[in-house]
C-alpha cells in the first residue's frame, strides 16, 4: 500500500514518501514548477522555459499523491497538472529529511491562566513560567467580580515584585493609562493613547535595553473592538533562518534606526531588528511607527526590503497570532524581547493599564 502524503506550506511542500529513505523531502514551488515535464519539448525533451518566466509567487491550488506520482495544480491560471514521479523526486531531493522549526504556539488554552483556580503565589509563579515557555500568558478573572480597579494594577505589581521582577519607569511614567482621555501620563502624543489600531511591534526599541516584560491590565474593555494579539518573533526568526538564511542574516546584521520624538522626549538608537543580546539570548526590535528612513548602501537596499518583507510576512500571518479580547479584570504578561504585540482599533471608552518590568 502506498502511504505517501504531501503537506503544503507557503512557499514549499513536503513529500512524505511513506517508506524507505529519505523519509521525507521538501521542494520549493518555484523549483517544482521550473522542473515541470510539461515544459519540455515533446520530441527533443529540451526545456522550453527559463526560470525567470515563472512568477516568484507561484503556488499550488492543490497537490496530491496519485499512484507513484505527486500531482500539482497551479495558481497562475494555466490549466495544467504537473506530475512528478516519486522516484524522480527522491533522486533530486535537495532538502532530504530537513528539520522544520516548531511553529509558534497559538492555542489560547495553553496560554491562559484562570486567577480563580490558583492562589496568588501559585498564579504568578505559573504566569512567569508561562512567559518563559511561550513568551506570553493571559490571566483571566484577576478580579473575579469583574469590577477591577486601578489599585488592582498595584496588586499585580506587588505580586510580580514578590516573584522577583521590578518595575521599570519610562518617559510615560511608572504606569501607563492607555485610554483616549489620558491625563495621567507624560508624553501623551502617541498611538497607544488613541483609538487607532496599533499593529505588531515591540515597545521602547529605541532604548539600549528595552524593558523585558510588560503587563497590560484591563480595567474596562471597549464596547466595540480593541482586541489584543501577539506573535512569537523568536519562533518566526527560527523559521526565517531555516527558510531564507540570507534574509535572516540581514535582519541580524543590518542596523536600522529607531527614532522616538515626542513633546518632551527624544531618543535615537541604531540596532539590528534581530539580535542575540537579549537577557535570554534573543531580542527583537520591531516598530514601524518609530522607524527612521533607512540608510542602507544603495546596492543593498532592495535586498534589505526583500529580507524585511519576508520577516514581516511571517509576523503578519494571522495563523501565527494569539488573539483575544481582554475582559475587565484580565491581564496579559509578555516578554518584550521575544513577542510583538498589537491591538485592533476600537470605539468608545477603553482603559488598559501598562507596566514594564525587568528581572
Ligand atoms: Fe506597545
């Protein structure tokens, strides 16, 4: 019995051969299409197509194993079914038994703690373990009555202090009141204090040592919108490294400039987007709204944009996101060196309180 199977990814597919070696092999869509036997002259068997004639974003509309062949249909409106004998794929496997890095964990259940089922010490110990493992933890019902107060933010601070973290003040103050009618913070001229969407970013990338953790405590959710979502940039950097080593290397080595300029604060810092200088050996700096114009050498600029786009595509892919609505009394704690965070736009009154911590 043929137990071969095929798994589709964004730019490549994996053939599981079912028996024998290699057990599996990965093939880029571009490579498969370039090697389609339908593009050989029927009598001379010479190739009729140059690879540059194939759209870079070529991808299957479907792929299946049929007998002892892989059969692929394509998205470029050409009616064709390409057939690749499994023995031929085996013989030409350039990525035999390639290891695929783990995808980010996005199951909300695995990232959620219910404050009603744990005592205070156990809850915060579990929260820090969760952040260590997955980069983020969501705690629901920190105030079971669903009627949280600003003082509850102090209770979170006390508990995290007892667990070994200390509060880091910023140019906004000690605690940020993320609300449209903010009157408590310095430098309120920032997106966070509007009702606009704020797409994925890290906080304070313009500091040499951005704060390690942020807690976002929900006092009042918006009547409409204001969902939170995060993405594990560390896991995605590993996927990028495995799929596009050049892009990864550019993101790790090309410095970009983050320029934060507000009414009474200004800071400029140049650093690569991906670094290994974080406390746990990884640090991402990602902030489209504080990015200064690129100063990359002319001959490198297009490569740079391409590399950045590859990473941004992984980051913005909703399949990689953890998404939830913080209810009154819920909070989220995440690792700001590893996770990007975001919120959707909202209408009406919404009040979150933000606090940064270092170990
Ligand atoms: Fe932020």
